[in-house]
C-alpha cells in the first residue's frame, strides 16, 4: 500500500546484464505496439511523435526539435517490420539495434523546409508512403497515424488510405511497464533526486527562482538526461495560483517554494515529482502548515485508495474531498499516467467528471503520478505535491524516496 517503501527500481545492473535488459525492454515495447495493431486489425502505424518513435524503436534524434519539426518518421507493421525515414545524414542513430528495419531518407514538407513548395513536396512524400504501405500490406487500406499535418492527411485519404487514431494505440501500448522499464524509470528518478537534493542544498534567500531551477537541469544533463518539459517552479505569492513559470523573482526568507520536475531523464523516461519547501531556516507559519497538511493528506489518502481493478470513475468519486476554499484552484487532474512523458490516463476530479472525465480501469504495471495543489482562491500562497508510483498486486507503491516535510504536520 502507500506506506510501503519505494520500489527498488534503478538499482545497479551488471554491464552484461544491462545489455540483456535493454534488449528485453526494446523487444517488449515493440511487441506491445504489434499487439495493439493486431488487436485493432490495423496492418501498420505511421509514427511522427518522437516519444512514440523512441518507445517503438529506442532511437532518439533531436527529440525536442523533432517534436516541432516533423523531419523523421517510422512505419511499424503488425509483423514487426519497420521502415524508417531518418533525418539528413543521421542513419547512425540506428546503429547497434537488433531491428528488422529498412532505412530511407526523410522528406520534410513543413513550410520551414519547403516554403511554398510544401504541398508539392507532400505529394512526393505521400506517394512514397502509399507505395511502402501497399508493398508491405497489399490489399489493406487502414493506416494508423499518431500525428500528421493537413497536406499529408489529405494526400493519403485522396489515394484510398483510411486513417486511424494512432495516438490512442500508442498510449495504450505504453500503459503497462515491464520490469526492465521500471529499472530505467528508476535510473531517471535517481537522477531527478540528485537534482532535487542539489536544489535543496543551494536554496537560500537572495537567489532567484531561475538560480534554483538551474540545478535540476545541471544534474539531469550531467547524468545523461534529456530535457525538462516545463518551467514549473514558483515562490512566495507566485505559488498561488499554480502554473506560474520559473522567473527572476528573488527568494525571501519565509517564502514557500514549490516545483514540479517534469524531467525527461536518462533512457528517455520521465521523472515527475512535486515538492514544496520553505526558504530560510525558520518555521513555516500556521497557514503554510495548514496548506501543506491538506496537500499531504490528499496525496496519501489517494495513494492508499488507488489499487488495480478500480475504475477511473470509482477512484474519482472516492478520492479525498478538497475543502471548499481550495476547490476553485484545484490541480487539473487527480492523477495521471507516466512513462516517457505524461501518459494516459488523466483522472478528472469528480466535480469535473461530466466535462473532462472518461472511464477505464487501473491495472498492475501502470505507473502513475498522484497529484495535489492546495491554494485558496485569493490566497497568498499554495502547496504543490506529487508522488510517482507503480501499481502492484498489493496496491500503490512509491517509486521515489524523495522526502516530504513531515515535521510540518
């Protein structure tokens, strides 16, 4: 249950054993994609999202840039064959991978790359996609796609290809983590913990929010991490409402400082931890302690509640009841999936269920972030907490040992 020690993910792996583990993780993830294709009777999926490409193939090439500039893409077939269109002179990113892959050169038809020739170049791209699809899946007409700009979608549909929502297939494939994935997630979390420890060690009045935030980036890059998805660190009155981005505000003694790591670390897995601290050596005020007590109670009540077999709606209905003064500024969800980035599902509060909720069922092997933000409408400060967990047969188990301010309770 929630009181159990953190799962020992990310512990040291012998070099030879690590290669075996990575091979097993890659095989597992590709098999999960194939399983979804076969289940939905779809012969292939065309991937542009860099995270989906990483999941299916374990290749990485300028992930953030490629997320904005669709310049590499991969078609995965239900039988495991892969055709990959790689960015200019980057075929080396596939070295050392045991994949049944045919490498080709990518055609980019964004306005940045093609200017006013974008539509014509998209037709050249489309003709090749259709040819490859029909060559490997003769007679089939349904192709799953995770994301595609208008010219490309129009060309494929014009030439008899029916497009299916591939993002739903990939999110479902990524849902259940293997034991090897938990090791890789643990390695990312240990890096995040080093960054958090460094932030805490350097925390003092007179520094800026940006000064403190830089320490998380430092440790992430130093240990082979990749990027941080947001800039969610705030202090003082900028902690209410939540979602103020990190700034040049100077920290003052007695401020609350809250952050959300959103860190894509080593191995491409996300570490998503939120904590709230006090600046300086003093004691928090009664109001600060009350805010923290509520946030801590919400996270841990919901961790104790969460278990495999429970539906999303049941969890939402039974979740910790937010006191009325804090309802308006509630966090955007009660909990969400986590893997390489934030993933399906996102669990809506009961008050939001009709507008934002959808049902499903928690399963063993899901990794989840349990969320809380407590800050009164019109209040001076707020507290943000978040714990990353894995669902086991016994319930919800923390994946991080990053401490809470239990002496405030």
